[in-house]
């Protein structure tokens, strides 16, 4: 036993020669390095209890506290004794929280003696009270490890074999005064399977090293108070159960809990059995826990019945202990730069910015990019993430997710799961979304470009190639990423030729016959060489297939499709997420994406820019590097004229009746201002736009239409200032006859913008319906000041009867404030508030 195997010292083995790896940061501090070392050590200890190790449920633990004169040292503040007792109080509470059907006892050793502070018991209050009283204890003499361990062994060796027998020694001294050979005692402890662990407060002591090694325990020496607490908390979880232990049948009783009060005349007071061993326990009491076998009374659980010996527990106690039998696998640690998955936490949806990412091994195996996911294994909803996003909601997200997934699966089985040739054209896929009304965080062009089309079954979309059906959209994930996640072997995702016709493929037109062309391109190789300048956006059609079919590339594009800003913006669908410049700003500056890194090219002067830095203005950089071009003039002219294109084509509908004149307009262009000026009798105005323009002139023009009863402004063109301008126009009396106001799906309006809008909006006596629905924002839960401003705003609108707030999360306090205002509102009987969670699916709530 004295021959210790070759190994490093305690501090070297646990912390890898820290003096050799300490590095200063920019400020010259070592704090970051030390914290990293401690974190690695903690991570190493947590990984010891991995998923293949079964832990014990029932534990019997004695904590031995060194009460010698060394405990008065002040290297721990205020001294070692006080610090130890305070940490042990916290340890006892945590111990019974994680081990509710276990027991603990306290032993103190000083002056060569050992005595019990408390017996083994499951009453945490008893132990905490004893620890608080021990603060005034006199620390004298030398400790005795032998006497302490022997005292603990006399009790633990009689405990049942299916329980865990443990001793935790908090050792401060560098010496021990023992009446006999302690190595003989260590053999006895090992024989009766008592595990001894030691936490040293001074330095490593050889006898403690041998003690921990022979009994299967652990031995650590603290660095500071925080490390002390960490080592102590490591013993809260049960140790691994013996692999040779057999299953045992444990008799447990679930006592009846009787609650009685002094007002109950039939209630009779009685003594608790706890009085037999502790006179400080309450005497005659009403109610309590009654043993189902012998009807003995106890005041609290868990406890072992003094009469029949039955272990009495409650169902929650047993349930909280049961998880130790099936511990989870340790998460796999992966450096952030090597991680290729989503950069957002599945628990809190926060962005991952730390050095390491932690992945569940089982889930990472299921998400192997080479493994196909069957329809039965597709799970689009994450109930844990939904619960984290809405912590105040009293809603069963797990049941909701399970029911929705079952409904999704029924629809998947009904839909055709094969190649759909009619939807291989991206333009056809885009047209399928005309009836798509879901509050999706994905744009229609993104879904069509990723191979999806609308199935007309609820909000489902399906891949034309592999048949994948999705019902929900991810805010933090693009359609292409979801497609690749569930169908990594889809030939469309892999970029293979599957007959896909991209929206921007070059169309072949018939040219005039030329003898020169007929002779020059008679061979297939010559025709293939003509495709050297084949544009990247036409890669949906392979040049080799065209050359084999007899076509050659003339080198002249029929028209520059990138003159349209919407087309330029669509070219950025594969724009790197880590790029420092927004795609919208680049598209406005005349650039389209070339598909290489962060390299962009101007549609007019063909100039290329790359290696963008944070804070750079694309428009200024364009003028700086290409001063001789007329790009800025062309861009300025295009902004004023806005040439007609698929994304900006106005659609005007006018209806005139004999009884009265009603003008309706649905616009998608900046020509709206001129249009409105020519129609002063408009009663309904709808504008759905996704590009920003000067909305101040638009609002001024709208206010001149005195017969307006409905305004609908949707898309993403409104900003905070635009919303405030709208409220100011209303205050000046611009919308006296307006009955319906729709301001939904405006992504760029911030929480501050909505708050200022609510505070300003007034003077709209005819307003009956207000729709302020929004999509996902960074601040999901509306702030208290915003809700207060909203409630005050509603109180100033006397005719309001319907409020729609999709995308707003309101808690009980918010609804209570609204109800108080509603009682004083002129339309209190008919006023209705509807709000809905739009991330990613949710039920609808109405008040």
C-alpha cells in the first residue's frame, strides 16, 4: 500500500503545470487564463459521469469537518471555519435537492477526538441548524482521521447494500493524531465498501492520497473560495454505482398527508415519532404524514419509520431521484471555428459567441450530413426553444409540438413524395405562392430558389426534386439550410442537373443565318469554347449540354437583367453571413453578387469590389474607386423613374358605381405619390412594398384624400420615423374618416418606433380596426413602457373595436393593464384584442 504508482503531483495532475501555460492578456492580467484553466478542470470532472455510468439513488454520507486550530487561519475570509460552515450550509441544501431520498450526517474532529454533530438523517433543517451553531465552536488541538473514520464506519457498515456509503473529509491540518495504524483502518473501509473523499484546505497530505486512492474516492486541494465551493458541489451528484451490484427490491411507503387546522373540531392533536430522538421537534401537532403500514405519525419526509422500518417517501422525492439511474451523455466540445452547424443556441436562440460549442452526441449522429432523414424522423418544432422564448407563458409546449408534428405527418403521407416535373421551373414555383398566406419569416423568392413550391395544403411547401415537405419556417435558418438539413442527399441540393430552370437562365433566341457561324462552330469543341463568358446566373443550364445540342454562345446578353434592383438583391441569396456589409445596401449601390467570397460587380460599369470592411458605405466606395463612371447618375435616375419590372410593376384597380364613387388602389411602386395626386376621391389605399423610398411625401399625399376609410401599408418599407410621421399626420386631422388602419409585417420598425407611434397617435374618431401585426423581432417580449403607451393610445381612440397584434407577446400584467383600461373605454362591450405568436407556430388568443 505504501508503494504509490508514478504520477504527477496533485496540483500538476489536476491543472497541467499551470505556471507554464499562463498568458497575459492585452491589459497584462492573468484572470482570463486562470478562469480558462478552472473551466477545463470543471469540465473534466463533469465528463466523468457520462451516459454509460449508472449512479446511485440512495446515499448515506457523513461529512467530517476538521475542527483543529488550523481552522482559525485567515487565508479564507473571514477564516477557514466560517467559510467552511457557510459552504456546507449551501451544500446540504443542494444535496437534498438532488438526492431527496438520501441521508447525511455531520462529524467534527478536534483535540484528537471525533464526535457527531448530527446523526444520519434526511432532515436538512436539522443539519443547517447544527452548522449555524458550530460557528461559535472553539478550534483547538489536532484532528484525528482514524477516530473520525472509525466513528463513521460503525454506522455506515450497517446500511443496506443497495445504498451508497460515503465519507467526505474537509481536512485543514497537515498532521493527524491517531490512536492506531490508520492503514489497517483503510483496509477495513475498503472491505465494507465505504468510499472516502478528501478536500484539502492547506496542501497535499500523503495519508489522504492513499485513503482516497484505496477506497475509490477523490482528493483535491483548493485554490481559493470559489474553487472550494466548486469542489464541494462536485459531491452533490451521486458517485457511480458498482457494476457488480445486483438489483434489490426496496420496500417503500407513500404515507397519507393529513392537513388539519385548529378550527376543525374533529381534528385531534398527536405526537410525532420524531420526538423520540429529538426533543426540539414540535410536540402535539395537528395533521402530518401517517405510515401506511403502522399508522405512526411524522412531520416531514423522507424518513425511516421507527416502528416498522418502512422507508417513507413522497412521489416527487422518488421521481427526482430516478433520473440518476439514466444519466445523459456528456456534451461534445467543439471549437467554434470548426463548427459547421447553426450558430444559434437550440435552448435560448442566442447567437454563439464563445470559443467552444457543445453538441449532443446522439443528435449530432442523427444529423450526419450523409444520412437521409425519413419522413417519420422529421421534427420541425423545438418545444424547449419555444419554452425558452416564452418563459412566462403557462402553456404545454411539448404537447403542442407533439400534436402539431402528428398533424404534419398525416399531411406528408397524403402528399406525393416524388419528382414533380411541373415545378422544375423556378418561375412556376414562385407563382404557386400567390395563395400563400402564412406569416413566414422566409421570403417567397428564397423558398422558390431553394426548390420549394406551395402545396396549397395549409402552410406546407414541398421540394420539386426529393419531395421534402416542410410546414414551419426558421427565423435563424434559410430555406436552403433546412432543405440540406433534412434531405442532404437531394440532387438539387447537391447541385446536380435535375432539370431545374432558374428564374434568370439565359433564353436562346433565333439569330440570322450566317455562313461564318455555321463553319466556325460546326464542331462541338468549338461550340463549347464559346461558353467561356457564360454568366454565373445562368449556371442552371450546363454549357456542355447546350454545345452537344448544337448551340453556341454569342457573348452578347440580350438585356442587362441587373438594372432592376430587385434582381440584384436576389443575387445575394448566397451572400456570406459573416460579411461586413448588408446585401440591401450593395444592391442599392448598383452591385450584384458574383458568387465568389464577398466580391460584387456593378451592373453598369462592370467594376468589381471585394474585401469589404465594417462600416463602409457601398455608395461612397463605388464613387471612390470608379470616379469616371456615370453609375451614380444612372442609379439616381432609376430611383426617380423606377422602371417597370416584375418587382415594381403597379397594379391599379378602379371601380365606379352609380350610387357613389369609390376608388381602390393597390400599388407596389414609388409612383404611388403621383397616382394619389390624380385621384383625390380614393376611399381605400393598399401599398405592399419591400424597398425603401421617401414615405414622407407619400403620407402627405394620402392625407389630402379626405374620403379615405382604409389604409393598408405592408411589407418592409416603413421605418421608425415613417411611423411617427403617420401619427403626426393623424394628429393634424388628416384621417378623420379613416375606419381601418393596417400596419402589418413591417420588419424594420423597432420597439422604440412602436412606442413613439403609440405615444403620438391621436385624433382618429372614426377608427374601428387597428392592425399592428409584426414578424419576429430581436425583442420578442414587449417592454413595459411600450405596453403602457399602447394602452394609453387605445384609450384615446373612442371608436376602436378590433385590435390585431400578431407577433406580440403579452404577459398577464400586460393583459391586466389592458382590462383596466377596457372598463373605461366607450366600446368596452365590443372592444376585442387578438394577439398571436408567430414564431414558429402558435395558438391564437383573444381577449
